[in-house]
C-alpha cells in the first residue's frame, strides 16, 4: 500500500489490490499542489466535509472516473444531487466496502459547500485497509474523546492538521497525537495559505520530545506503508 500527499489535506492511498482512495482532493485551486485534478484518478473519493479546500475538485474527478464518494449523510446527498455516486454515512458508523472498512468520527468544525449549502457535520475518517489503520482527522479542534478513538482503534498513521486558525495549531495537534497514540503522525493542513503557515519540523520535534513518531511528507511525496 502507498500513501501520497498532495499538500493541504489531500492524500491518495493506492492499495496493493489496485484500488485508489482519494481523500479531500483540493488540487486545482491549491497553490501548493504539485498535481492538477486532471492528473488524478480514483475509484473512491473520501471526504471529511464540504468546505472548498476539502471538497475541492471532487465533482470533476468523480464524474470523469465514475468514483464512489464516501462521506457524511448530507454531503453525500448533495453530491448525489449533482449526479455523482455517493455512499451516505454518519458519525460513529462504519461500513465494509470491497477495499476495506470506513468509520466516521466527529470533528469540531462546520461543513458548508462552496455554493453555500449547509451539509451536515464535519467528520474525521478512519480507514481500515490491508491490515493498517489510517485516521484522517479532517479539520478539527482538539477534543478529549480522541483518547477513546485511539483506545478503540490502534491507529498506525494519524493525519493531523497543524496549521492553526481553522484547525488545531501545533501544540494542540501534539496533544491530539498523545491522546490517539498512533505509530506515526503525518502533519497536514499547513503552508497552503499565509493564514495556516506552520513549521512541520517544529511539530515533529515536539512529538519526538514526547516519544512519539512523526513523518513529515513533502508535497507530492509518496511513501510505502
Ligand atoms: Ni474546513
Ligand atoms: Mn480546511
């Protein structure tokens, strides 16, 4: 299995089975993305919420690739209304797809589409694939229930926002990692715009000071999991 980071909160998971899971594909409008939406293909698109920097290029990619969009109920209904294939879920629920299992978690955030439709709650996404557990936190503030989420799900990779202003900043993100206790943390949602500037190496050092592992991914880098 491979994990590729496009910057911001956008990742592509390519499974050994060949299935591709694209998460929060904010590419064409993203000044830090090394790829354009037209460069990307995916059988599945996982979305944390409806904000433009997460919904991104979903409509274009899903139409071209006939992707199944997997996300929270109201956002899924919104996408279905645009003619896309969508699987409606909600916080606390899990479902087994042919590639693996998805479970949605809460996220302290809102969810509105770029055309100003309120689409339910923002979420995090726990992805159970090929004997690994990846937890994409979406956009969120810090919350104590992360301890419970980490206790119930032994997380291998925690994708954690550090850019502050709209999400946790570095210090709250370090505490989130100590609550979840993943095998490794990958920072995201930083340096896309001035308002979310943060130094991932400072985050990494603070995690290592607490005995936690961190992998800072370059924008465009792909790693083997
Ligand atoms: Ni957001
Ligand atoms: Mn965001």
